[in-house]
C-alpha cells in the first residue's frame, strides 16, 4: 500500500474526530458506521456506542418511519 494512503486515512480520522460539529456516517441500510465524539456527546451516547445502530434511533419517534422512506429513496437515486 502506498504511504499516502495510510496518511490520507490518518488525516481523515483526525479531522473526523476533531471536527467541531457532530458527524454521523451511515451505510446504505441506514446503519451508523462512524460517529465522531461530538455526535456521541450530542446524543448522549458513550464512545463507540452509536456504531451499529440505525440512524433513525437518533430521530424523534414521530418521524422515524418517514425517514426510512426518505433514506431508501435517496439511496436508490443519490443526488
């Protein structure tokens, strides 16, 4: 693996972890794969506890089902 690839990954991880805003990344199924410390604090989760949860768990119950539909539509035609 070229050295720049590991550098790029390290830079990404550092920027993601230290960004001032909460950030959450999800896969195509809406499962959280990355959450930075700011997101964990904002939503009241301990470090590492958001990964593996459905992103809809972070939303008010009244809008969760609608969000599943919006997310599914977006993933089918992202733009």
